[in-house]
């Protein structure tokens, strides 16, 4: 029953986000689940930071770019296909903060860097309550779309930040990565 409840919530969220009918969103998510079952994954543990991330087979890990953020812990991507990538951040926060409040703060930072088209919502991240922030940066006829999945663990927020130039194609990939995000210990 629980898995069905969570799946129905994802269908409603997709229908709301895309403007599709519930039936169309349901069909799209069922196709996504079928494709995801054939996707090969690798699980990478980051015990020093307290998490494990599931990324597609063939993606590799790169060192964090601390100029981007001092809270960045890892970068992942496919060297042969630069249309998508992922970054994981781990940052201390006040215990009273909610994931949605933290997503709103991330919005201000992203706005400052030229991102627009924001959409924030509560979401499930790795089987636990969290938030999702979607936005895009448009430049010279190109767009870079970012989806940040935030999950709290006490006084720490984890953020799986996924970026793509093809959001329609990568939405299910990033959703699967967020579903597979896990806290260690």
C-alpha cells in the first residue's frame, strides 16, 4: 500500500508540473519505470560525508569544485555526453529549517547567478520527505536546466543537484537518481 501511495503522489506531482492529465502522467511514469528497470546503475558511497548516490553506469566521479561551493562533495558525469551532470552538496543548517525553506534560500542564490523559471515543491528524496527546486538559465538560445533535490538529516542538508540541456529526456533519470539517494549510518 505504501509504495502505491508514493507512486500515486509522483503521478499527481508530474501531472501538476507538466499540465498532463492524471492518465497521461500515469502512462508516462509507467514507461519510465519500464525503462529504468533496464538502466544499469552504480552505487557510490561517500562515507566521509554520510551518503551514497546511485548514478548511471558509465558516469564517472570528478573532484568537487570548491570555487563553485565550499559545500560541494562530489561531481558526476559522462565524459562522452556533457548534456547532463550531477553534483552533491552537504551543508550544516539550523535545526528549525525545513527542506522547502532551504530550497527557497537556494533559489535566491541561483537567481543571483541568472537562473529563472523557478518551481519549488515538497518531494520525496531517497524515500524520505524533502523538497525539489527546478529552474533554468537561458543564454544565447541555449538553456541549462537544474533540478535540486534537498533532504534534511538533523542539522545537515544534502542536495543532489542535477543539470541538463535536455530536461524532457533527463527528468526520469534524475528522478531515479533522487529515489536512489541514501544516507549512511
